[in-house]
C-alpha cells in the first residue's frame, strides 16, 4: 500500500461487506455465535461469569450442550474443551486483512518478512535514528478502527461497528489479540504514509517493525525530519519513548536485534556468545532435547543473518 490513493483494501473479503450474515461467513463463525459475541460487553470480565467478550468458555466435546463460563468440575472436565472463540475470530480477521498489500518499508506486520529483513533494509548506511512507539496498541483508539472498516473497507455502519466491537477492548486495540498488529497499521495508514513521504523527500530509508521505527541514510538525518515525524505521530495520538530514542553517526546500530553498519549486517556478540554457552552445556548433556532445540533455533537465527549479509539485494 504505497499510498492511500492506490490502496488495495478490496483484497480483503470484507471489502464492501453490508450484512452481518456475510461477515459471519467470511470470518468462519455461525450467525448464532456472532449474535452472542455482539451482546457481550467490550471489557475485561470483573468476575468469572461476567458477560464479557474476554471471558473464557468451555465447549462440550459432543452434542449441542450449554457452554460453560466457569471451569468444569474434575469429574466432568473430560467432556469439555476450553475455547477462546473471540481469539479464533480475531485470527480469521488477521488472515483476511493480511491480504491487503502493504508498502515495502513495513516489515511487521507483513507476511513473509522478518526482523532480519527489517535490519538488512538499512545495510551499508552510516547514519541511523531509532524511534520506539509508546503504548502502541492502547494508543490506537476504537474510532480510528471503526473509520478504517467504514471508510476504507466500505462496510455498512452496523458491520463496521461489530468489527470494531470484536477487535477492540475498552476503546482501543488490545495486547495479545491476533488482529491488533495489522489493525494498528491499517487504522493509522494515513499517518504512516505521511511519514513515508517525509522520509522519501529527504532521501532517508524508513522501516517499521511493529512499534520500532528506523531511519537511516548515507548522510546526516536532520532534526527537522525527526521532529516532523514525531509531530505526525502525536497528531494522531501516537507518542514515542524518549528513553528508547537513539542516534548513531558512523557507528553500527542495533536494529531489531541485528547489528547494522556500513559493512553490512552481523549478529550481536551476545547472540554468538549465548550459542557457544549452550553448545558447551550440550556437550555434557547430549541427549537433552530442550538444549538441542535451543541450539537449533540459535543457529537458524545466525544463518538467517548470514544469509542477509551475503545477499546483494539486501544491501543498498
């Protein structure tokens, strides 16, 4: 989604959705369960039996028996299975909205991209400026989520209201929801496009990975540009953490856990050191499956960074 003028929101199956029955079908939920969710309060439960979207339920394994709002007694527990119906719906919503094209500078949430790709986008730069968003999801308010569904996806008002109802909590996007990351971007796409235009006009490389914003260049990054980016964020209720802001000149930067500089990308020393420590322990406990998995994971991360370092396409 390079800009709001050529957005591809119609890649979402929800584009132009006018009826709740279509909403239910698209997101893989029965109309009856959708009506039930619609009648629950958009808040955390104060008690185990509260009528809240975020109350955990136990569904009968067989038949159409009553769903429980409290954990079943041990003698009948085998007849039920815990289910987070809202999270399943939010995951379907995430999958559908992920069909919408996103710009090259967005690395998370974006399909097929990683934290290493995010760092490698800045390979070869000599100037860096790092920003970190403050309370990103809580700052993404429900009215902006509603506006996205209503104005960008062109859903009917009642469908947009219901989509907002099941994807937000107490007036903003909740932590831990599968749909929050993509909605945080889409509901603020205008401000992100504005920031991308500001960087492009200054010849500065931009990348966004969740709540991390990275700027890089072969030349100085002006304070005015940083100020304008912060102003654009603040105008939409988004702030940055002063304690996490950093600027590096002719010095390598730690970008989403990868060291980046003029010579390319490399793993941080702490990651290499931790792998050696695990390997030493594993040499004394060769049959420890937990250690084996940890070592495989560490090696995979290092190989991914090495691959980005040797890939010319990842460099400027």
